[in-house]
C-alpha cells in the first residue's frame, strides 16, 4: 500500500464484493490505500475476501432487501465518516425461458439490478455530495444485442445504463459523477454462481465465448478493475454519464 495514490484515505462501498469483479475491485482499492466496505450474502466468502487485507470491512447484506441500502451507507459512515465511491456491482440473473416467467422471478432480478442500485444511490447521495464523490455501475455487454433466455438480465442492466446517464445529469449539481462499465465475458465465477450452471456447462460456455471474442480470450477481473478505479477517481473529475464497454471486441462482431 502506498500513500501516493488518488485513493489513499478514500472510502468505497462495493456491493457483491465477495467474488469476481467486486472482490478484485475491493482488493485493488485497499492496496491503493482506500477503506472499503464490501457487501454480500455469503458470510464465509466475505470473510475470505477481507482476510489479511488491511482496510476492508464486510457487511452481510442482501441487495434484494430494500432496507439494506440505508444499512450499507450507515455502516460505512460509522466506520470512516465519509463515502467517496459507490460501486454497484451486485447483480442477479439466470437462464430463464419464457415458459418460466413469473412475477416473482422477474421481480427478483429487477430488485437487485434496478431497485437496489437506485436505493443505494439515494441513501448515499448526501455523503457523496460532501466528498464530491463518484458512482460506478457494473452493467453487461449483453445489453448491446438480443439475448434469448437472458432477456430480463440484459433488460434490467440496460435500465441501469439509462439510470447511469440520468443520474449523471441529476447529480452533476452536487459534483457527483456517475459512469458505468459494461463487461463482456469475464472469468468471475458467475456462470456457476449467479447463472446456476453446472461446472461442465460453464466450461462449455467459456470455450464457446472465448472463440467468439476477437482478442482471443475471456476477460479477467483485472481487465475491468483498472477502469473502475479510473472512472471513480477524482483524477477524472470531468467524466460523467458514460457507458464503457470492455469486452475484447465481443459486442462488435456484427
């Protein structure tokens, strides 16, 4: 850890911070001197993520619970008295053919991908106003095409991109910047975790996706993390309302 970084002494909240992009983001921020609150639903994974890393605190919280937003913000303020960055990384989605559509299934995806980020931003706004902080939303490159079976996952992430642009204008007067990253296929454990695929199915999907990516490989969390830090940094104080696709050219295949 070094004091000569834009993140030294800053405070970040990373939802879904116990695995994949969220975990890698928390580690990178802590290594650069930030204090980081990570949230998630699995206490063991949260503990493993924070183990032996100075500056990371954990909070067992389900983003689908509307009450969690105020709890997350208050926990960060109780620990460190400020918030400089919100990373809305928690996501929900799984293969769902139209025959499986139910109000409950659609609401579950929407609650995590749309409602939770909205309420967290609402709760964090006063603290972000004080710090002239930033918000980075994690979307998906799937929003740029048609995706049968994952339609509601992609649709709710497309909504998050629209919210990103709208919040950027609404919060500009507070000095709060809002941007989003739309990753392509990344090795994050999401296929066997959030998507619920078997290891064998996940491996098959990984091979297929890698073959489709012009740069010849699936992404690594580090490919995304460096941009989360850049978009959230005060060094980019004139950048807001942008959606950055990072996918090895995957979405440009035509």
